[in-house]
């Protein structure tokens, strides 16, 4: 299932596009075997140490395979204070890369603020999911802009993807 119609226009920065909050806030997506390249980022107390090099490597592999998904999306699973798994949407398997297929119903919520607020965002998402009568299965985050583009836009935006039961 496609996420939603979008106009991914990154001409303003040459890097990240502005996040269309209405497209993401309070939405529900159902995926069946949606392909992602899965990789791992080393971290120190949730601060990424090699995010840029991992993203560069993954983008190069996806570009080489001409396997970009119709809409850009990458999800981060904060598995521990020492590392996160990152998932980059593709439209098929990418040679020499690990492919993970995500399935389920995902509810989304947009947050604006510094990354140090992630604990609050997790709590708010858990409460919101419960208020909607669902149970949280797993939580991913879509970091919509890099730090440079967040400074340019004057705000840092993150979309929580709550896989629900």
C-alpha cells in the first residue's frame, strides 16, 4: 500500500524536503511485506556515531540497484542505547544488502522539537495509541530532516510509526 500522495520537493535545501505534517499526523497505514533495506547504526547513549556513513552506503546500494521506493521513507528502531536499526524503503530486494519486510498496521504521530524529547514522544505515542483503543506492538521513528535542514527550516520534526495490534 502506498503511504500517501506526496510532492517530495527538496529544491529548497537540495537535501531534505519540508515535512507535510497533515500527510503524517494521525494517519494509519497497512503494509504487507513492504520491503526495506535494513542496516545498523552504532550509538553512544542513543547519539548516532556513524549515521551519515550508513545512510551513504545504503543510498548508494539502493541507487545502484535502481530500487528506490516511490516515496522516500526511512525508519529507525532504537534497539538500545548502543545502536539502532535503520530501515530504508525500497521497491525490491537490493543485492548485497539485508532486506526486511515490514507488515502490520502503523499509526503515525508528528512531533516537533529536539531529539532529547524522544522519551516524551514515546510516552505520548503510547498514550495516544491506547486512547485509540489499540495496543502498541513496536515503535519506529522517521527522522524527517537532517540536522542541517532542521536548522534551515527552524524546526526538527519526527514522525512516530506505531505498529499496533
